[in-house]
C-alpha cells in the first residue's frame, strides 16, 4: 500500500497523448483487471465459506483491491469512450471544414458573394479535446492492486493447497510482498536514472530510496546490486561527456 505514495515518473510532458503502444498495453491491462476481479471475488466467497473466522482480517485487503480495480476499469472505460467520440467528432469537423472550403472556392470561381461561405467556414468550431490520460494515477493504483493480490494470495494459502509460514525471514525465505515491491523499486531506479536534473524525478528518486531503505532489512541481498548499478554506468559516461563538451 505504501507504493501508492510513489508517483511513477513520466518524463514526457503531461499533455502528451497516449502512444498506440501505451493504448494497447493499458487495454490489455484492463482485460487482466476484469479477470483479476472475477478471481478475487471467487476467492473472497471461498474464504468466507471455508474460514469465516479469518475472513474479517483479510476482508479490508479484498475491499481495497476491489475499489482500486473498479476505479482503474471505470477510468479507462470513460477515457476510451471520450476519446473515441472525440475522434469521430474530429473527423466530422475535418469533413465540414473541407466542404466549406470547397464551397468557398466554387463561389470565387462563379464570382458570387463569398461573405456567407467565408463566415460558414470560420464558424465551424473544432471539438474540445477531452482530458489527457493520468499515467501516474493509473500506475500507482495498478501497482497497488498487484501488491494487494500478492498479499491476499499469501494469506489464503492454507486452503489453496499451501501453508502460511509466519517465519519467512528466519528460515531464509522472503515475504512474497517484499519480493514484489523490490522488483518495482528496481524498475523505478533504472527508469529514473539519467533524469536527476528534473525536480519532479528527483522527488520520485528520493521516495524510491526511502522505500528501499525500509525494505532492505527484509530482503536477503542488496536491493540495488552491482549488476543493476552497471546498467546505469554507460548513461553516466554519456552525461559526463556531454557536460564536458
């Protein structure tokens, strides 16, 4: 849940529309969210039936995940609807504009009064663009739903053929939720490298470092290993060369 506080950096300007690749990725994600909701609802019903004493303890996790899941799917459905309609309106606007220009050219050729045709062309207003997609909000909620799912599955292992081990750290095993968060923090570490001069990214890096420090005692190896550091070295050299020039 702490990952909700970590804003995923979008280096591009916030007004930049979604690329086709981003659109397709989020569309696939929304389908996965539907499947996740169906799976978790079945698990919630099974837990209530099989272990009614444990259910009140895990119910808040289910509820929070359901809320985030619904918000994600509703936001995407609304966004798709608005932009699909906008695309149709824009195509209609282009057709009207084109037709008005043709009418004006005909009026000029026939030496008729072009005042009316000029006014009609100028009065055609383009459709208003809908709000841009909030990449940061989507990512924060998406990471949260994944983390909550990992924890729910862990706590429900005892009736899913597994056993909960409450001493993960003492016997060398790492909590699945910690593993998940570490991987997310590593991704952000690599994604933000090279953008230290941007204030917004510096804030993300600071939060990322704080979360890594908190998780390190529960992870058996350095979260930022030498291998991960090596992946950032070429970029560092490039920046130094650029600065020198």
